[in-house]
C-alpha cells in the first residue's frame, strides 16, 4: 500500500497499512524507505507532538512529514502518544508469552493471536536476563522491538511485558526502568532438590539451618502450622506429616525467602497494582509434589507476596524445542492436583515453562486449569526463523547447522535436552528441498535451539540471518503464524 502525501508532491511512500493511526493533529504510520523501516509522522508544523519525535523533516502542502529512525527515544515517544502500545498487567486471563530472540517476530505472533480470535492475553516483550546476555540485547531493546511490531500490526487488544527468570534485585531494577510490567522470579539457585532423597538426619539439619528471620517464623511454629493439619483442596484433602513438611521446607524454604526479598524490592520501586508476579520453580531436577505446591503457596501468602501465576516443576520432561516427553495420563493427574490447589489458594494461573512445541498438553492444560493457565514460549521463534532461512538462503542454513553441530556439546550445558548428534544429518548430505524437514527432527531441532547464543555472537552469521529475515519478512511472519496458531488455538478451548 502507498500513501500520497499531497497533491503537490509526487512522493509515494510504501507503508504498513495496519500501522496507520490518527492521533490528534498528526498521522503516524510505519513506512519503508531505502534505509529500512521508519516511523513517519505527518502533521502541521504547529503540532506539539510532532516536535517530540526526532527525524528528518520535509514539507508537503503546509504539512510536515517527519521520517524517524526506530530508536529507543522515538519508541518511548510513540508509547507516550499511543497508550495501547504500553504493557499492563494481564491478570487472570488465559495468556501466552512469545519470546523473541531476534527482535523481529512480533508481527508473526500478532497474526497468530488474531487468527485464533484475539482472546488470549498476549506478552510480546518477553526475555530472560540470560537470553539478553546471549543475544546481546538489553531490556530496552526487548521492549522497543516489541513496540515496533505491535505498532506495525496495529494490535490494540492489550499487551503484557515479561521480565523473565529474574534472580537479583539488580535484574529487577534494569527491567522496571525499561517499563516491564510482569516479573518472573526464578529462585532455582535456592531450591535444594537433594532434600527429596536426603536421610532423616540430613533433612532435619537443613530444616534447622533455614534462615528463620527471613522466613518470619520459627522452626517450631512452622511445624505447628502444618503437621497433622487437614487442608481441603476442592475434592481432595492434603495432610502434611512431619517428614513431608521438613522435606518441603528444606527443599523450598530458602527459595521462598528469596522470592519475598525480591518482591519487597519490586514493590518498593513500583506500585503493587502496576505489576504482576510469576514465581517459577520449574528449573529443578525433581517434580514439585502437590504437598510442596501447597507449602509454597501458603508460605508466599504468609510472607505477604502477591502473585498471578506459579510455575511448578511438573512430572515428565519439558525439553527444549520438542513435545512433552512422558506419560500423558500421569501428567493429567499431576496437573489436576496443581490446578485444584491454584484455584483453592488463589485463584492464580499455572504457568507452563519451556512450553514451546508441547502440542500434546495444551488442550489438557486449558481444560484442567479451566483457563487459568499461562504458556511461556521462547526459542521456538528462533527455530522458525531458521525454517524461513532454509527456504530463502539454503547455504546460510547449512552453515548455521554445521556451526550448531560443532557448538552443541558446549552450549547444551544450561538446557534440558537429550539430542544425539549422531542422529543429525550432515548438512552437506541434504538437497535444498530437504533442509526445512530437519526442523521436524528432534535431534537437529534441539541442536539448533540451544546454540542460538553462539550463532548470534558470530557476526557473519547474525548479519546474514537478520538481513535475510528483514528482506523476506513475510516468509518469516507466515511460518510464525502457522506455528503459533498450533500453540494458541488449544488454549481457547477450540479443537
């Protein structure tokens, strides 16, 4: 689509039609120039808003056209001018987070959200500090990239912004300054999974050594509060005997104290009603039992923490980039108990982390939680970028795959994966038309998934990939839309 700026000019500027919006005296839209995407603001020279953007002006029939680079400063002004671009808490709506390691995926995510009806609360700005470090991005970069994508597609159904897997108060400070509204606290380093298997003496010693002042109770009082008490949770009763309590406290007590510390810091710098919290204990070696979930929720309440979602460690394996691995009947039974606790002690949502590509469980999760569910995806958008690249630049895809094979053993260290490189075809052995099929092969998919940081820190690979995706953006948006419809549609309750 082109917009003729004036009868007196012969300028025809290609624009993204969904971005076109009138705001008072000015018209804003995203256009395409020889320098790439640019924010365009058209209005009278007297417009106060026009003067707040920074760009190159030209005059057209008494109107000023300001062509602005997509900088952080211009993104901030645009968010101020168009309130629907600003993230806000999503509350208990069924929701999904779409991580974007490249900063280019938001339009594809939005198209998928629209395709399933636009009823799911969407988070387009979502990234962990760990991923920001590996991709060379800042919290401002994550927020701004999502802003430009939302503006491009004209999404006005509300958005969240998730500062994911935060571990320190310094992380919180960085992300609050960038305008994030959802905060996922990850106290995994303070979870002691060995408490599941320690002998009785070791568990008692760990229990006694807990930081009781930080927990605002005593070893004796905690036992009085739990041991032998029958707690009704919908159609079931939970009773914690002494051993169960001691193991739960030894396993999660320090983590709960850490969450409380982080929460007090967050609410000291942002109003509690302007932010929402997710607590994540999923990145641990052992599942969170129903009794442990009960303990976590009750202790967080007692410590004054308010949260909107919780990510337990469910049974089975949630490996990166592939479907759920495990007994679906066992998962169903496990999730049913967690969902009952979340309704009884909240209500709050259950969050599914490492949720990308877990197609066999989305319908189960939506059903058993009665919609109180948050799906968190991350690296799958990067994998779909590689799928697009395989179609428009097979040679680049081959280079990235060969690079990933070389880096996999090193880069897999911080991820739950089980790919065997012996099962990954060598890229030189495949014709071009077979390359996209590698993304349906779990070993190749995981090798590509976890090596993203190394790829993006290699300038030649990063530059070629990013340039290709910009040039072939509709190809990328198409594969993203198809892929994310598969993620989102089951959450709507539709087959």
